[in-house]
C-alpha cells in the first residue's frame, strides 16, 4: 500500500514540478528532483505510474534549468 501512495505522490509532485518549472524555475527544480526520488522508490510495485512520474520529472528538470539559463542571459543583457 505504501508504494502505491509513493507512485501517486511522485506523479502529483512531477506534474506540479513541470508546471512550476515554466513559471518559477527554482520551485520547479526542487519539485522535479523530489519527483525523481519518489519515482525511483516506487518503481518496483507500480511500474507504469512511477515511469510516467520519472519522465515528467526529468522534463520538468530540464525545463527548469533552461528557464534559469535563459533568465540569466536575459538579465545580463
């Protein structure tokens, strides 16, 4: 039962992290890392939901880093 909750929590955190990575990069970065950790823990029992959370978290992580880089470039210009 605990792993099912972990997989669901990982998916929810990943989706919120993806949304925040476009609006507030630091929050998206933190939540994406948390989503990756939770998805890795839940991967044994609920493979499909944990895999989806892992993919969404990685996309959110990349978008957050890109958002930070573009923001730093635009702030320096």
